[in-house]
């Protein structure tokens, strides 16, 4: 048995519950597609100094192929070590956990051993399985470490999971958060319904992963009736591949939204940012080509800033799509105020040292 919810450090629980920016960390590689620890460390330093409240490592943006080349533990280990060296601030450290039950348990034990607080549980390996089988899998992994549920959009391998699934998932004692990333309003509401029907809204924190709707997810509450009374739930933060770039801007954006929510008045200029952030995401995530270049697109932004040396992925076929460079050029030009180029430029040499 691993860490249980009540054993998570209180300051980590506080950061998670209040809601924060959690970037999904990319993988730094050399031109030979070998691990680049210096730039990997620089990424962790960048996210920390940008004000991120945590890091998600070994997730989709880190490339699932790290498991095939023996990099799962080294990448998780380096991120944890770099974060601890760089800041005393409590960070929510989340490890990607994938595969069928035996593999997921192995990964959870590795992550717990390295000091990670929770596992972001991908269910992509369970295509064709029954709901009972999937819930049993989740329970067994939850015995090893606290879980962050993950509604991954079907376009990149996720399963369709209904409100009944999310109710049963939220009834698992050691679930601490859910990342909702189905890129679909109907399915996002299914997550909310499951949470409320499980009466778990005070225990489980919602994080958006809906890159097509980041600002509105964070700004607008969801009203879910229960026993004839509307229960208001809202996303508190985001765990996003999109936030692996322009992270300082993401932290400032979340701070602005939280301040507006606190006074109960969301100005139009904040709501209007939803379309602009989504426009940026369309370029970074290669929406025009069904997300084929989503990882390479994030790499390209980091390369332009000098954080990464190139856009190389472990899979040589994973690269930018035709027209994607021009799409990124366009959003970098017209949405330059959302970027953090000056912040990166001022600190880059320190992060690379």
C-alpha cells in the first residue's frame, strides 16, 4: 500500500485544492534523439520560476514512448530532483501512469518511490473493456497512490466514459482530482455529474485539460442538480500540455480569473480571452491535422525561446504537420501579449547553467 490521501503533505493538498497551473512536461532530446538532462532540468526550472503550482511528468506531452526506451524512471527522477533543488515552495508532483493493471501498479510504485504525490491515470489501454473491469483497475492502482482521473479525448486514444463511470470513479477513496480533457462539453458535464452524484465535490478537485475551452472552463461554474438542489462545482486549475509553453502567461491568466471569480464579476475582456487562447492552441496542437503535431508544436514554441534545442521526438514520425509552422508564426505574431518571451529571455542562461 502506498501513500493515501490523508498522508499527502497538507501544503500539497492546499495547493491542489486551491487550484494552480500544472504544465505537462515535454521531453528534451538531442539531435540524436537521446535524453538531454541539461535542457530537461531547465524546463523544470522554467516552470517553477513561472509560478506553476506543480508538474505532470511521464504524461502524453512527455511522450508515452519513454517507457519503451527505459526513460520513465530517469525522466521522473530528474524532474523531482530539479524541482527540489530549485525551490522550497510546495509543488504538486504528478506522474503519468499508463497501461494495464500490472504495468500501472509498477509505474505507481516507481513514482511513489521517487516522491510523487499522485498518479494521472490513463485508461487508453482499456479499449473494449467493461466498466467493471476499468473501475477494478482504478481501485487497484489507487491502493498504491492517490489518483488524478483523466478523461482523455478519443481523438488521441481516450475512451468514452459516461456519468455513471465517473460516479463510480469518484467513489474511490483515494481519488484526489480529475483532469477533464474530452474536448467536448457533453462529456465534460458527465464528469461533473459523476462527481456530484458521488457527493465527492469537497474531496476531489477539478482541473481542466480542455485545451479548446481553457478560459471558460476556469471562469464559469457548473450547476448540477442533486436531490432537487443545484450544486455548484468549478474547475480550480488546469493540467495542460498547452501550459507547457507560455507558462508565465498561463499563471498570470489563472490569477486574473481567480481574482474575478472571488469578487463575483468576470469582465468581458477575460471571457473574450477564451477565443484567443483557443486560437493559439489550434496552432500549437495542430487541430487542422487532428492533433498529429501536438507534441512537436509545443516543442517548436520552446525551441524558438531557446529552452529546447530542437523539436525532436522519440518517434521520428512525430513532427510538425504541413502548414503548422505558418500557423504558429501567425499566433505568435497576433497573440504576442499572451507569450512570456521576455521572461524566458531574461532567465534562460540561469536555467541552463
